[in-house]
């Protein structure tokens, strides 16, 4: 049992309820022969050092009732006699899109030769960080949380000496609960990526990248420095403030040499902007953050190689502790986005460990309504029906690629609970508009954005997309059940019943399928709904050709966006005979981005201009060409 002798500890004299940084030091004698192991876990985040040398960082995003610990072999860092463990810890104690408020604390132990030689307790020395500002600071975004402010005047070498002003004993901060080891590999942050000085305080990496800030600057006096970062520039500089978002961090430089390395806030960016040029910049850049994967050799030629390689790089920029929608603006794990990332990742990397960790995280917590939250891990009550209903497909594809049933077993009961919730919500054989955010994609009549803030139940309003996802969820959950030797036939029968009902409700006299039906009145003709009428086999055999023609020719329907092209291409591959069209379509749409300077693929075809200047230029759901490339080559799927 881990942490049997250790305790959660924190500052004896805290300064703030939220966003508090603390320094911890503990000396211990150690042998230099044999293996010595450090285990560590934080309520929010940590960075640890041994005898002044950096060991590791990056708390895995977890849940209050299932805390994840890291384990390090520190044998090579030990010296004879007394050794010093130093830990810089952050306790956010507020909710974000990937963090659940759960108090303050750090817990650690060191084991050598089967004996615990150091365990965190009240005797560990601690202090409020002398460099990081604790307490509320501006948000980067609501999804990411707070920025940081750092004062170089507080640097005193405490990680090397264990000494500094303000250290006292700690206090026990919480009771111990359930601990589990990190379910995936730790990040590789060994690559130092320098940024090129292009003048006027602007620095350019040359392409989109993801990582942790470092710099070395010299100043002739104490000075305030604001460092902004972003994916695009406007009027010659980084677009720092976009509505309520603020992509910047702040420093107070001391006179002389200032060396900094970040451990807590990860940047997704191409550019760095300094607000002053009266300092000497020796180095500026990031330590690249990469989840360790190997690339499956790809020798196909179905799509241009540059498109394939850029899509793979987009995937890599959007997977760290878990899958991320985008590394710049949110770094949040959405079930729908993750489906594309998982599927493409199976082909590109041949790796399923990341997917297994994500699937367990997604299913661990349900909202008060009994469905999956919009992001995980998070405390939000906001949910999207299609994002919950696609989850059984993620399980099916994971099993088909990995043959590992253990994940299915672990998440089965919560998944079944979600499915049963939606089954019980039917009216006249269909799912109505539930009190959730009925989002489909970012297009006219399909985003229902007002429901982000207020979710209303409407028993008279029905949508084809939600019921299409419901049909597929039932069939995929039947598959999952049968993979676990459970009966799934009732779910298949219900899927067929729902399919027939949806056909009668949403099919128009024009041979196309409408998105909505309210009190018998149909509305909104979109490519999205034609795709899902095909995807869920709501359209009957004699009706499919009309829909396929519309989707592969110019039409007057509300257009499909990048986020949903994966489903369109799946339908066309399933129908057969559309391979040339798919290859051409990918080359045209993703080639459009490359021609406009993309180094990763965008959130939408509008690029940074979308969402009133907040469009992401690196988005996981845009890695679709990876799937297309392998399917054109005859890949598994």
C-alpha cells in the first residue's frame, strides 16, 4: 500500500483560498547502492527536485476520490550522506475544464531497499512560495484557469540548500483516500525549442508547438515584464486579449541575470511577445511537451504526404495527460473530439494506452442527471447528449483495436447507467430535446449556443442527430455487452424501433431529412443531418442515393464543418465507390489550410478569424486525414 506512513500536508500559514504556491523541503540519509523510489501526488500540480536537480513534474488530472501518483527512480540522483528533496507545489482549489476543486495538499514518500526512508508529515519544512504570487490572478481562459505572476527577487536557491526565509513546519491538510498509479506514460520534455527573435519583442518558433516556457534575460534594473503568447499575430504582435481571455504571464525582473523555467502552465503557441525591449534576451523558447509515441510507418499516396504529416503532428500537439481539443485555448478532453483523436491515433501510432486512460477518466464521474459531463475530469454539470451517446462507439473501437476487455469491464456499469437514462427519457419512441446543451456543430441552427448557460427541456421538440446518436449508442452498447458475455439483444431491438420512428418523423417530402421536428413541423436542412441519416441507417436503401448525391455535390444545405467530416467520410467509405472523391475533398479542404500557412490543422476552415478572433489553429478533431489516408491504403477499420 502506497503512502501508508505519509500524510497530506500543506502550509501552516496559508495566504489564499485559491491558487496558492508552496515550497517544501525535507532532508534524508540514503544509500547510494540499490534502487530508491520517490512517489508523489499533489492536489493540483507539483515540480520536484533532488539535491537541486530537477526530477519531474506534471500531476495527472484526476478525481478527489481517485488520486493519481507518480513514481520516479531517483537512485542516480542520490549522494552519500544527507540528501535534500524539494517540492514546489500548486493548489488551485478551483474548478476548470480539466481540474476539480479538491482542497490543498502534497503527499510523498521515498522507499529504498523495501523501507520507507522519508514520508511527508507535519515535520516537513514549508513556506509560501517566495517567487510565485499566490491568490487570484487573471484567467487565461475559463477552461484553462489562472495565469501566473513571478518575482525574481524571491529567488534564493532553496531547492539546492533547503534554506530560505519563511520556512516553518507544515500541517496535515486532509485524510488519505484511494491512490492509483499514473495510467499512462509521463511527458517527454527533453527537447528545448528556441524561438527566433524577429524584432520588436516578437519571437517566432516557426510553427505551432506545445510546451513550457523558459528564458534567460539580463536587466540593468528591476523591471516589470509582461510576456504574451499565441498562435497568430495581428498588427505585428501577438493577439494577447480576446474578449475575457488573456494569454499572458507576468514577471518582476531583478537587476542582473534572470533565468526561468515553467512547470505548471503549458503553452500552445507559435509566437511569444515581450512588452519591452530594454532588456537583453539570451534565450527564449519552450521545453517541448510530447506524449511518447512511435509513428507507424506510412507509405501510402492516397492524399498528399504533407497533409498526412501535418495531421499526425496535430494529433501529437493535442495529447498530453489526456486528449485535448486544442493546446492553446482550452486543453480540455471532450468525448466527441477524443473519438476522432483515438481513431486516428490507432492508425498513426498503433498505441492504445492513452485511449485506455482517457476512457476510464471519461466514465468515472456522471452529472446529477446521470450522463457524462462535457469535459473530463471536471466538476461541471453541463452535458451534450451526442457527446455522451458516442461513448459506446469509443469503447467498441478501442476493443476492436486492442482486444483488451478490461476497460470495458471497468466502465460498463456507468455506461449502462447513461444508456438507461436516455432510454427512460423517450417520448413516443424518440428522445426529445432534453435539459442539456443540444450542440451538434458550429453552424447556423446547429450550435444551440444559448443552451450553454440555460438548458431547457422541450418535450415537443425532437432532433434527428440526437436520435441518430442514440441509435448508434444502443447498437454499440449491445456490442460492448456481448464482448463481456452479456445479453445485448434488447438494445439492438430498441435501436431498430427508434430507427423506424426517426425515419417517419424527420423525412421530408423532398427526400431529404430535416434536423428538427416540433409539433410536426420540420425545420433545418443540413449536411450534418443527411450524414447522420445515413450513418445511423435511418435513410432506407432506396433513399440513400439522393442523400449521397447531395453530400458529394454543390447543394443549398447548411454546410458540414471540419469537426464532422470524419462521419461523412466513414459513410462514403462504407458505401464504396467514393474513394476518389474523398481523396480530392481532403486534398482541397486541408490543402486550403496549408496554402495559408498552417503548420497544424485548424478548428474550422475560417482559422483564427472564427469565434470573433479566437479560432484555434491546432485542433485535434481536424486530424481526420490520418484516418482517410489509412483507409485509402486498405487499413483496418
